C-alpha cells in the first residue's frame, strides 16, 4: 500500500525528531551520547564556510558533513554509514547516527539549527 502525502506533511515526517519507529531508543542514546559524540567530534579536523554552506572535513581532507544554511539540512558521507553500521552493534548506528552527527555539528556551530540529517555520497 502506498500513501500520497503533501510536501508539508513530508517535511514534518523528515524533520530531525524521533519517530514512532525509534522513540523506544531515546533512553539508550542518552546513556551512550557522552561516549559517542566525543568520538565523532575528534574525527573532525577542519571546516570550510561560505555564505550558503559549511563543510566539515576529516584529517585526510575528506568531506564528512555538509550543512546547507538556507534549509538547515545536514548531509554526511555515506562511507560513515558503511563503516559504523558494521562496527557498532545493531541498532546503534542505524538509530542514533543522525542524532550523533547533528550533535557533533552543533558542538562546532551552536548557532545553526539542524532540521534534517541525510546520508549521501559526496563526489
């Protein structure tokens, strides 16, 4: 069965909030957050900012995260999904990855609001 939704409904669904599917893991994240966020914070080595976006890079100069200022969207490299989806016990990365990276971004840029987080392939 497929549902037809409006663009505004889609926006509400995709905002960075726990959904009914993962709300049960909220307490788990609060217990793990103090260990996970500092680990990923240390992976960020530099950043580049322009009028429209902010890019965060690792020590090898690879783009890890890209924040779009106008929309509040945070995109992160799919290689993080590939690496940490296998490295962490299920469902830690699948459920908390977006929240971890959003928290890391907000450590460096607390004045910007992250509205959504998506995994993409940077080329």
